[in-house]
C-alpha cells in the first residue's frame, strides 16, 4: 500500500464514529443477505424418511409429504405432524417471511409484539403441546404484525435488504454515467461543455416525481422500472464534481507532455485525470447512496414505489400513518430508517476525512 493510501486509511480509522458505523452497517447488510436462513417461513433443512431436503432452495410439492397442493406450506399443522413423525425440521430463528400472513394471531391485526401479550393470550390458538411445540419463540411476532397480519420483523429484514441493494445499484450505475459525462465535459471543454451544461439544466428541470406518477399510471411499478426512471435523473449528481476536476487538470504540464508524446485522449482521461477526480467522487458516494435509499423509501411511502406486497420500509411507515392505534409500526420503521441513514452519513464523513489532504492521523 502506498504511503498516501496508508495515510487515508489511518485518517478513516481515526474517525471512530465513521469506522464503527461502517462495521455496524456491513454487519446489518450481511445479516439481511442471509435473510432466508434467519427469517423465513420455510425450514432450512428437512429430514423426511431418511432424505435430506432443502426447502429454502427447492420448492417441493406437497404431494411429497402426503398432500395434494403444488407448493408445500411448512407451517401447516398437517405437514408439521407428518414430517415430525418421519424425521425432523430445522427452522430459522424467525418462522415468517415478509409475505407470510399469520392467520393465528390471538388479537385482530395489526397485532402488538408477542412479548407484550400474556402467555395465555399468546398461545390461545394452540390446543396441544402449546408450551413445547407450537408456542415457541420462533413463532413470536417480535415487533408485532401489520394490518394484514404479516410479521413486522420479517418485513424489516427483507425491506432493509432491498433498500440497500437498490441504493447500491442506483449509486453505482449513476456514478459510472455521471463520471463519464463529467469527464467528457471537463476534458474537451468549449462547445462540448457549453452544450452539455445547457442539456443538464433542461434535464434537471423535469420533475421526477411527476414522471413517476405518469409511468405508474401506465406500467406496473417494479424494481427495474423505478431503477430506470431514477437512474435517468440521478446521474447528474457527480457531473459537476468530475467536470471541475477535469477542467482543472487538463492544463497541467504532465497532461500537455502526454499529448505531445502522442498519448490518446482516452488514455489521458483514464490513466492521468480520472484518479484525481475519483478522490472527490468517492467522498460523495456514501451521500448519494443515502439519497437513493431515501428516494425509494419516500416513493414507497407515497404508494408509487415497489409493487404492493413487496418488503418495503416506506410502506411500513405508511401503515404506521394509517394505523395510529398501532404505534409499533411507525416507531419501528422510523428507528430502522434513521439508524440506516445515520450510519451511512457517519461513513460518508469518515470517507471525507480520509481523502482530505489537510487532515493527518496523529
């Protein structure tokens, strides 16, 4: 590692808040990526009549367990009794998925967290072996249910994952386009820069929300539909930064020397100017990621985001607004979104300190 990168790494570690925020965020993200092993309505492993099955990877028909449906519901008491009589099942810690509707909650939906209910109420839907078999921690709704009887914790885990993946994909794609556009503007300058700037001014004047409303009335909103629309407008975030760096660096002596030696424009832009522009670009990327996640959350809250039924943090906030008698919905969504965005802000501040030449690790 070069001395300058060692100094940057030391500066990043010196910002303890940002350093630990990165590790906490990575831990939460890794856990969300393993959601099927931690929060799922399917067992991780099933030993049935001596055969090892993996329901989280393969959808087995119910006829394999003596039923007749095309897809097996492993929460069905009949299936559980059949499997337990001929083997065993290894369940995740939480036995719900983001789309699982709990029809056995002892109170009307939205139901409060299970730990807020007394044991008799919590296990009232079970008649046999409630203490030992069915009324177990894995069946608890730790954060309650929403107004459709779906487990809030499960929807939080899957919603966190899709929000971060959406934000990362949008940040990466918009950064690539924005860096390329800013590089062309800054390097060539002149009429290219002038015309491109006028285009960006006109393009950014288009109201993104109205466009999404129009598209939503024609097409069913989905992950890639939202991604395409937002990408069409989010790429301009880095154009100004990269353009300024290329405008400043294109007249340096070593750039003029490279031109005199016959080095192609593409090589000069990629090898000599882009590394300098990436310093400023990297400091902005955590904040762009933050904005991408916030945009998806806001659209889901307004009802113009992901399709109905999808795991969504914004949809959870909307349910909290519509069900004021169930404060755990709004409070839970607010805490998770605030924590996620705060961690990203702290990481962004640490990255900014790491690339700041005026700061040095003491």
